[in-house]
C-alpha cells in the first residue's frame, strides 16, 4: 500500500507482507568510533531484536568505516560484504532491494534564513551485511553502513538514514546519535507500549525512550529536560524539568506526555510520509526540534519511562561554532509558535549573554 505523500522526491510506502512490522534503528555518527561501538553493542543485545540497523557515517576519518564493516561478525566476515549503491537496486546476499519510488516534487520544508548547503556530486555508498544475533542463532541483523561523501551534520545524517529505511519498507524507526547507550529491554518496552496504545487510542503517536544521564552517580538526572505539562496534557512552553522525580506525578501508565527527539525516538514510517524528513539544511542543532513540532501537529507524543537509554550530559562551551547553528536554526523553529519576534530576540540575547 502506498503512502499518500511524496517526500523529497520519493514515494514513501510500507512493505509488510507477513503481518509483522519491521523495525530499523538509525544511528548517525562522526569521528566517535569508540562511542559508536558501545552504542552498536547495546543495540545488538536488545531482548526484542531489531530487523535492521542503519549506521550513517558523516565521512569519518578515525577508522569508523573499518570498524563498522568488521563489527559483530566472525573473523574474516568483512571480506564477504556486499557493497550496495543507492541507485543500483542491489541488496544483501543476492536479495534485490526495493526500487526507488517514482519521482515527484520535493516535500516542502522550512528554509527561511537557512541557506541550502553545497551538495557534493558524489553519492553516499551503502554496504549491507547480515550479522548473527546473540539472542537467536537462526536470526540475523541486517546492518546497513552508509558512508556520506561529506559531513552533513546530524540533520543530514538523520535525513539520509530515515529516507533509506522508509524506502526499504521498514515500518518503525528507532533514532539516536552515536553516544547513546540503550538498556537491554529498551526496545521491548517501546514495542509493548506501542501495542497498548494502538489498542486503546485512535490517534497516531510516536514514542521515546527515557533519556537518563550517562556515567553519572545521580540516577534521577536528565541530560535533556522534559517540559512541564499543563492540565490538558499539553506541554507548557518555557517550563522544563531536569530531574525525573519532578515529573513523576504526571506519568500515567508508564508514559509521560512529551518526548526528547532523536535520543531513542520511536517513529512510525507513516509519520515521515505525513510531515516530511528532517530538514537537512539545518546541519546541526534544532533539526530535532523542528521535526518534533511538525510531528506534534498530527501525532501524540509519549516518553516510555521504563524504556531507558543513557546519554552524556552536554557541556556548555559558551558561544562557539555550534551556537551559531543554534541561533540560526531556532529562528526557523520559532515559526511554529506565537510571538515569533519576541522569541527570536530572547534567543539572541541569551546567546550573547553566554558568550
């Protein structure tokens, strides 16, 4: 069955033939091989096994490519991989990849002050290899290593990974950066909550794992805040909580009514068809917020607090190069809200104060 919307030149569609929805994780990385390895190992140990794993490498120079191509398999497995180009339709182990959908006008995405980045003439290369799952001797995890021809940032990485996973027919995507660690039952809890919500609610939804501070003795600390909820269950803008205990009273049936995007975010493929892909022009910072607020117009959002993942606490580097992208991109994100001019002025003043 085809989806009703064309996204970035491709028709997004599902490919469920046996009644079982297929799940792919999408991990974006750049020059953090050691952290990436820990992330991948935690995904391989999931009690509810993934069907596929997309590793989007933003042209790393630290040996990430060799590491991923040799990860998770027996010695010498790297010599047997199948190299796949996005445009030729070839697939792993002789299986044909689904052909690209018919071309159509690209989906509209907010641009505003964000100039379109220069695009390399080179295309991303994709290598696909199945590796054994520790939990099941007769099952394999399909690992897609996608090497970008240049660093496209987190925004470009998630754009590319989600587009490939949805086009390949996966039904749910689990999104994360390379510095996230997932608890062994994190995906299993998400699937359980998904089934419970599907049986009790008609409105579409996305789920998120609970993001806790990594390598911290304080198990109550959140590396990214959760927004306060109003009486109607909607987030109260400008009020944030940095400790799990502060929102315990608003957790119902193991769910908190908001999410922390791109850190264990569990998204149905149909969401991409309806709201489009992350805006790759953002490069870094704010792309997840823009995608979140586009989703919020059509989807309910929940954090499943028993699905635990761990992320380092961000360091405040003051006004650096990344802060430039934060200001530039949040000016675009603020278009989702009222009082846009005042929000932009506050954003700039706070950023200058940090510098």
